[in-house]
C-alpha cells in the first residue's frame, strides 16, 4: 500500500491550481508541486498577482506556498520525486483533422504521459484529472508501458474534477462527491486506496465514490451533459415565455419545486459559456458517432444547438428593440466573463453578443470587474483572420468603472451575473444615457419594475417586453 508523500500536478490552470492548493492546505504531511510548461503562468503563481481569480484562493496559496506547496517549471524533477502524478492539462476541442470541431484534442495529455514514461525511475500512480473521452486511460497505459524503463509499474486512476469556477474553493472544501475510477485489479484497488486516503484528510468517506475506470471517465462527460441540458431546457422555455407572456423565473420556480426535478441550475440566461460545457458535450457527441449511435449524438448535439440559438436570439432582440438598427449607437456590456466570480472568458456568451453587435456597426463599451483588458482584445480578435486590435479599438472600448462605461450609452446589456450590477445607482446611470435608455437583462438579475419607474425601457430574457418589443417582435 502506497502512502502518498509527494504529489506532482502537471498543468497549473483553473483546475490544477485550486485543486492542488486545497490538497496542500488539508494535507500538511504531503508536499505538492504544480508544474507547467508555461513559465509566465508559473511566475504568476509565485507572485502576488495570481494567474486566476477564485474567491478564497489567494489566502490559501499565500499560507502554503514555499512550505508544502510549490510552483515550478522543472517538470522532470517533480515527476521523478512524486509518488502520485496528477495530469491536469487542457483538453480542448480539435480545430483540425479527424473529429475537427468535436473530438477532444489529447495531444497535451499524451505529451505529459510520454514525459512521465521518459523520466520516471520508480513506481507512479498517475491520476487523470483532465476531462477526457472514455477509455483514455487505456491509451495512457499503452504509452507508459511502451516507453518506460523495463519492470517499472504504473497504476492509472481516473479522478475527474467537478469543481465549478467561481466557487472552486468552496466546492473543493466541501464536494458533493469525489470520484475515483480504477482498474479492477489488486494493484488498481490499492492505487485507488492511496488516493482515497489523500481525500480522507478532509472529505467524508461516504462522499468518496470508487468505480471502474470507464464509468469514472464517462461520468464526467455525463455530468456536464446533464448540467448543460438543464440550462438549454430552461432557455428553450424562456423563448416560449417571451412569446406568451409567461415569466421564466416563475415557471422555473414552479417546475423546480418537484423534488424529482429540483430547483438548482434552472436559471434562464443569455446562454451557457465556460471552457467545459461546449467542449465536453462536443466530445460526447463525437464519442456517440464513433460508437455508431447517431440518434444519441443528435440528442446531445441539440443541447448545443439550443445554446447557440439562445445567444443569437438575445442579440437579435436587442437589435429589434432598438428600432432594428444599432449603427453608431453606443452599447455598453456589463460583464464579459462567462459567469460571476471569475475572470475566465472562455466560450463566454458576451463574446458572441459583442461580435454580433459589431456586425450591426454598434460602438461597444465593456466593463467587467475581473476580466483583464488584454483578454478582451484577444477574445474579440482572431489574429491574422478577422481584424487586428488597432481596428477593433475604433469601435470597442474598455472601462474599469460601471458608471463611466454607461456614460452616453443608448443601451446597457447585462451579460454576466455579477452581484455588483444589482446594486448600482441606476438613477445616476439613466441621467447620463441617451434616450430612450434601454436595459437588456440577459441574466434576470435586475429589478425590472424599479428600472421602468426610473424611465428605462427594459427587456429581460424569458419575459415579454412591454414596450417596443411587442411591435418589433421577430
Ligand atoms: P487550463 O488551460 O487553465 O490549464 C492547463 C495548463 O496545462 C496550462 O497552463 C498549460 O500550459 C498546461 N500544460 C499543457 N500541456 C502541458 C504539458 N505537456 N506539460 C506541462 N503543462 C502543460 O485548463 P483547466 O481549465 O485547468 O482545465 C484542465 C482540465 O480540467 C481540462 O481537461 C478541463 O476539461 C478539466 N476541467 C476543467 C474545469 C474548469 O472549470 N476549468 C472543471 C473540471 C474539469
């Protein structure tokens, strides 16, 4: 039985960083080293300005960094010293070749696996933390066995991460469950036990679930598919609400009271974003096609199609409400991150909406409390393809204060559900805006009645507008 003393995590991103920080916090007897090929990311982890924002993260990092938590670019050394290695690298959607647009690109997982095989000098437990297609562990095993020094044994576990960005620390401290998949061999069970022991330092044993390897891998894709499906389902209802006069929040509340359904994750919105749902569902769709299950593939693909429809539908409602033209109007986006409490913009619906407004020749101003300016410029340009930053700056500007961003705007579009947006002085904002002053609430977070009393024209997702919306319904 291995009792883990040294952990190496390959990949210092949104998952590797917080997950390993919490292991270091809860297991003072374990030394945790997080490594990455990106020296800038490692330097940021070692600085006062961490590369990712996550409530509560900074304090824990600062308390343990240099004691039993280390960030390094020396990948080989960390691999050699560790008993357990987590692979937490990115697994983006392939952009070319076989499975383009759907399949997961496993080149980073493969590169790490080959590195582990090349440098390991002793037995290692290798844990898949990245979200991967079902049976990836088997490919990793082939690579390890074909390349490692003779006689060296590797045990592979799957332990997908279920944390949500924005609440990562809370989710890691108090997870709904920790999933550990292992091969059904004595060595596989012993390896799983070693990881169970790590989590047992703070997670109730009843919440640590062990399964077969393939169930564990598939469970992660299944969980994200179910979560995304709930959002697309309520968003589909929001379209019906807007057309009928029903209120999607009331419908969600009534539906969610059924204990078989439950009330969580039933909030209508401008559409889901984030690095995982789009990617993991695409991955699942590809898996279904590979398994010759086209009907199942079509079923899950429709969840993605509904999300695209929702983003487009919302953007079109903005245009239709503003007398069918945005040319030279100033549209202010409140929020650019894909959800609150994170600076992450991957697949953020705000990007889609901003691009749509630009095509309508609007001038756009963006305010987000956490997204760095450089990220906005990156998200709105496709270097060498669409246009460059200089061109972009003629019609897009970024502000660091909500009131400044709203000054002179014709419309405010709520793209992210930041708490801050609920508590702004909208009387003050109204005074500085062009008239009629519009608010488009893509997150159902504002008090529509109060805004209307001030004089705003308000259009909320999942509710039919009562002003020009009636005449201009598309
Ligand atoms: P990320 O892109 O933030 O971080 C991945 C890191 O791995 C990058 O810093 C990259 O430089 C590094 N890397 C890539 N190849 C490497 C190599 N060969 N050697 C060393 N470092 C290498 O990605 P994120 O968001 O942390 O996701 C990682 C995995 O976790 C993905 O598979 C994702 O699907 C999964 N996941 C993500 C969640 C999230 O909320 N972001 C939640 C649950 C799972």
